[in-house]
């Protein structure tokens, strides 16, 4: 009769069939809207790590929105200081957020074109292609619910403030190349990401940095983050079909 060790050894030595279609689906690029952020995920960031990026950054948004409702332009430094503090507490290595004004922003025609132009400076070739796919997908009616969520959390009458970027797996930790944007228009903003500047008087500010989440640290607070988010972890996250 085989011993337990023999049975385990037998199982370990087995070679089993893996459906390549299932493997490809599990390792596909993806994207979501998380409150006032739109993030694309490289295929190597899957499962728990992807959820960790979504939930930790959403918590930071909501905590900052509670302190500074409506994300007013004149309090955005304080909003981002709060956002950074929460991220750092849950395990992100993150620098102070700094944004500079974009000169002659109207010349870009629309917000999405400006954001794509700026993203080319901090995303690599593959990351930029994925990012471009996400922005393009948000124009499609099939992603209207994601756009509606994004606009409801990132736009406030004549002001808008949002984050976009690309997350990936870097040595077993989540890395997030994040772009931060805020702008004010003389006209009412009805579509945050696809607002057309036209003759509007616009003040546009932008910044970016690369953040890394220490998964060992975050594992200690993961359950507490989910508990604090409650239903928001579901209600404020929408998948984007890319």
C-alpha cells in the first residue's frame, strides 16, 4: 500500500493538460474605472494584486473626498496630500504629488488628446499602447456605465480632477505609473475625459509619478481596507471592455 508521501509524490510528478485559451484569458490586459480614476492593467498583474491596486487607491480617493468634498481646485494640494498619506499608510512607496500648469492647453483640442500626449512622456511603448486602447474604449457605448461613474466622481460643474495610468507586476509587487490631472473651465464640464476645449478659458494642471505597492505590507491591512470600503468596493468599480 502506498504511503501518504508516495501519493503526494505521485501527484507532484504528474503532467496535466492546461487549456491555452483559459490561460490566455487569465493573462489578458484589462482596465477599470475606480471612482475618479481610470486604470489599465498589464497582463502580468492578475488576481489579488490587481484587486489590491483597485481597493487601496479607491480608499485613498474616498478618504480625501470626505475631507475635501467636490475636489475644489483651491484645495487640491490638500486633497493630494491626503491621498498620498493614505497610500503610504497601506504600503505604497509614493512621493509628494506635484502638478504644473500645461501652457496653451486649448491647442490640444480636447482633454483625452492632451492626456495621451502627456502620457507618452512617462509610459513605455507597450504601456502606452495599452493606455491608448483604454482611452479609445471609453468612447464606445458599451463602456457608458464606466464613463458615467468616472464623470460622477471626477467632475464637479466647472472643475475636474482625476487619475489615470497603467499598473503592472514588478518583481512581485504592483507598480502603478499614475498621471494626475486637474482642470477648470469657464464652461460647464459634462464629459471629464472627452471635454472639448473650444473657446473655453481653461486652466490645466498635470503631474505623474511611479508608485510601488509593498505586497507584504499591504497583506497586513488588506482585510481592513475591504471592510472600510464596504459596498464601495463593488459599486464604485466598473470594468472597461478594451
